[in-house]
C-alpha cells in the first residue's frame, strides 16, 4: 500500500455535485493498493498514521500526532498512486489492484483506522469520479509505502 498524507486545515470530497466528506483540521489520505497488500500492510500503516508527529505543538514544533489533536480524517482510494512511469509517457496502472482485491482492503483500511483513532473516518467512493478539495496546512505532505519500511 502506498499513501499520500496531507496535513490539512480543511478538506472535502464531492461526487456528482454532492459533498460526501468534509473535515476541518486533520489529514487527507490518498490510498493506492496493489494485489500483494495484506492486513499486515494495513496494520502497519494505521499505527504509523495515528502516531505520526506532524501537527504543531504550542511552540510551533511538529510534535503532536493525529491522536494528540483529535484530528479528522478523509481517506480517498486512488489507484493512480501505483502508476509506473518507467516506459514512455503514458503511465501504466498494471500494479494497481483490481476492484475485487482493492475494495475489501480499502474498507479494511478505513475500519482499522477508525478503531485506531477512535473516531469516524470519512471517505470518498471507491471508483467514483471525485472532486477533492483541500487547504494543505504547512504545506505538509508525506508519502509512505508499506513495502518500504524505512
């Protein structure tokens, strides 16, 4: 699994002109899934996300986690995170998991994250054409790949 985490002051997801997710201070997480991903990848990422110290403390130092600030979260499935641009100019998405694999893992990720942070996680809709708006705070944007645990 590959994720892009963006620390936001606000974010929302709109589908067919209907706002389906809307948060204030917290994280917008873009999630890309491959066939080889498992519950182990989910567990590792969820713990990392909940405890990642990327929110400012009272001294303006990134010392607080999502748990510390009671932040909100939106998770958006994004198969294009698994794009390969090695050959030519058209990205290949062959590594991205097909819906029959990706949907259960996506739902499992959201459920596991909700349990870890003990609050509702808002989402987009898997496979939908979504309009994602955000006000990146910082900006702080972090990419994490569960297959590359450095």
